[in-house]
C-alpha cells in the first residue's frame, strides 16, 4: 500500500478531522477552566480583603507612621463610609467617622448598588448608611464612582 493512497482515503480524512475536533474542544475547555479559575481567584481575594478595600484597616493605611500626627488624621479623599444627612440635587452630604461631613458629587456615570441590584439616585434617602468610592475634585468634593447602600 502506497502512503499517498493512504492519505487520500476517506477514512484517513475522517480520522484526521475527528482528532482535530477533539484537540479544538480540549483547547476551548481548558481556556474556559483557566478563565473560571481566574474569576474564582479574584472573587476569593476580593472577599478576603473586603474590609480593607471598603473600610480600611483599623490602624490606617500608614500604620505606625500616623503616630506622629496625634489626633490630626488625614481626610478621606477617595472614599467615605457614613450616613446621608442631606441630598441637594446631585450633591450628597455624608456624616462620616468622627462626625466629619463630606460632600459627594453624584454624576450620570455613578453606579449605585443596594446588594446586587443597581438603583437610581432618586432612591437614596437621608439616614441611609453608605460607602462611597471615588476621586477628589478641586472643590473638596468626592466625585463618586461607586455608591453601595447597607
């Protein structure tokens, strides 16, 4: 039997296609497993560091370096945890730790969540306890990127 005749036979082509399909399926499956593993790892690490991400470590981000400042802590510029005391248009006034009041600017791109559900800014009420993550602006406000209600 000649090798050229063997390669031209219908049976060889079917076997080659089947092997190729199995290899392709294994590649797709292994890619799915890898993506799933990465997502699970991220979720695990996020939950493990939840307190540090949203409320900060008890001793603060600077740890012992803050000791020299006494009671004069830095103002939280990128986030705040507290209670809504006033809502005026797209400005929310929050009473945070040590009764420090902070102004938060809510925009159209701000994501507001209660649990897993996304809500509208109109659903916010005074006395709601919230965590806000954002960035500071030149007016001393926090431009909210994420608001999470408790």
